[in-house]
C-alpha cells in the first residue's frame, strides 16, 4: 500500500497529473467556449501566481519553475501552488518543529574561549562557525577528536564496535534502513544491548524506508526487542508542502560520548556487500568528545517532533573528558526546511567563497541554483582550484542527465570535473585549503539544500582534514576528467531531456 502512496505523492506523478488535467481543461474550454477564454484565464492565473511569489521567501530558481508551470498549465498550476502553500496541516507541523528547535537553543552554548582561539587560528574558519552559531546556535568545540571513515566497510566496523560497548543509550537516525547482512548484524547487536538494559531509540524516514521489509509492521514490532522506533513525517495521501520534507540524516549517538555522521545508510550496498552501481564510494566521520552533545540535541529534537512527546534533553547530557591542549575544532550542525534561511546552502556557499587555494567537492547529485553556480564560477575564475567529483555509474539516470547539464558552463570557467569510473560516489564531502573539511548527508541538490533535514560536521585544524584530502585525491585518481569534448559528444536525447528537466530542478 505504501508503494502506491509513495508513487501518488511523488513529484513525477504530480507533474504528469497536472499536465494531463491541464490538457483536459484546455480541450474543454477550447471546444465549448473558445481559445481566447483560455488565454485570458492563463494571464489571470499568472498574475495571481506573481502576487503569491512576491510574498514568498524562496529562491529565484524555485519561482522561475512555478512561472514555467503556470505558463504551461495555468489553471491547475495555480490551484496546486495554493494548495501546497496554504494547507493548515503543513503550517501546524512547521510550528511544532520550530517550537521544539527553538526550545533546544538553551542547551547549546558556545564557549567564547574556543571561538576566540579559532579566530586567532583562522579568521575565515571562525566566520563560518559564527554563522552557524548565530543562526541555529550550533557551537564549535575543541574538546573533541574526529576519525575519518573512508568507506562503508570501515564505518560499519567502527560503528558495530562502539555499539557493543554501549552502556546507557543508543540513538539512531537514518533515511534508509533495508534488510540484508548489514542490518541483520546491527539488529543482533541492538537487541542484545537492549536486553542488557541499554535505552535504544530509532528514527527512520517513512518515505526512505517504505516497503523495504516484507513485514509491513516490522518497525512497530522492534519494541518487542527493546528498540523504540518511530517514523519521521509519516506518509499521508494528501497534498501539502510538509510532505516533501524528509529526514535525510544519518546519525548515531552512543552514551553521549561517541557519535557518527556522514552519507551512509543501513544497507548492503553501502558496505559493498551488494553491488548495484559498481563500487559504492561513501564516507563518514566518528566524533569522540564534547561535540557529541550537539548530535544528541539534534536527534532528540526530531524524536520529540516525531513522537509529539516532550523530553527532558538535559538528562542525556554527559560530562566528557577535557583535552589538555586544543588540537582541532569540531562543529556538528543540523539543517532543515523549518529554519528562517537555507542553512545548508549558505554554509556551502561560505565555504566555497572563503577558499583561497583549492576546494574539492564530492556529491552523487548536482542540481544547483543560479547563486551557487555563480559562486563556484567566481571561485574558479579567481584562481582557486575548484574540483567536482561525480559518479561514473549513476543510480538515477534522469537526475544524472540534469547534473551533467551544468558541466559545460563550469568547465568554461575553470572548474575541473571528474566522474568516478569504478562506480557510484555517494559521499558528500568538501575539503578546502588544507584547513577545513565538511562531511555529512547533504547533497548538492535542491532537496538537500532546501527541503530535507540534514546533518554534517565541520572540522578545522585537524589531521582529519588532510586524511579527507588524501581520500579525495584517491577518488580522482580512479576517475575520468570530463572535457568540453565529452560534453559535446553526449547523446542528443540526454541533452534535450536535461534542458527540459532544468525547469523543474527545484522539485528534484
């Protein structure tokens, strides 16, 4: 049943439906009234939409998409826009999330001494951290160490070892959990720890996990094993903006002392146990120390929003060992569509614009707005070595075609683009100037930057940064560098479909 609901609430179905209904309306009006009436309605519909868009705090690309939809499908397009934007249920959900998030601010305090030392080390890095602190209160920590995990195999080995050592609580938050060897091993550890008395909470995205298990009540039955599981933003067959907001985070917190984040979901392909698109390249970071607290707060915010039950977050606060000497700066952060500004997009743009020597990016999807495109081009034209690493074997061809449509303009500006020949790059990383790196769940696409709840960690002045740089160098060593000749030799249908899909990029 959920597969049916998932299909009927998908962006592709909505686009097809609006087109068919609009064709029907056009035919009826033309046959029984006259084409001039349809033209008049189209003009009025466009004027109505412009009135709404002028009040809307959305990106220019998003507004252009709606204008194109209204021009092609005026009557139903306006009706759909108003429905998506004015649904009361959506407003109530946003308000609930915002209240929980704003309440949690009191648990996030920035140590002024840490920020002062970071500012002396690197003023640019401090400004980036201040942005996240001033907007969503995410602190930067110094009493923390990080370990880079270069692939799914390393991630699950480290994760399972820490899970076995859990004494008090385990929090897990994933976009996708699917059956297989990886989940079976994780499940066995979790239920064993539950029998030992460890508190276990699991958040899974309802859309990401739909029909993954044959047993439709699988997640509900986890409580029988001592695992308290809740779905994030349950799929309901209705049209509202909030249904697009998914929990794309990958977070694990253990005893408030250790945390994991990155791009890795729970599934066999992430550990290359199962080959779906060649070699699956993914990454994560293990965080040990004070910065784990931010992930605890991040998780419990979504837990309260999903369960609609308040929790005393402070009872999960754990005193961690303080380092004698500041060695690295670590700043976990969460983003989402309920914030006043697009935190994920702005963070990436600040990192890109702040680079002086180089900036390397890895992402499975690359669908960006005009401002992001200009920021990348400006960096490259200013002499910064900008490199973008994409998959060589895509998982979604139509998204891949759209991602490739940006190549020519970037290459002409000096951006170097690589496609990973052995398979699929799912890692979401940025590394710049040997000083700063970001690893998280955020893709370079509209959904991650504007519509999804995401998580990441920024690391400054750490050997983790150089380790990530070496890993990206290795990815490029196994990749094919794209030239303008490669772009020109693309199939005609790929180019044509990409240009059409560009109008609807904010929905993808």
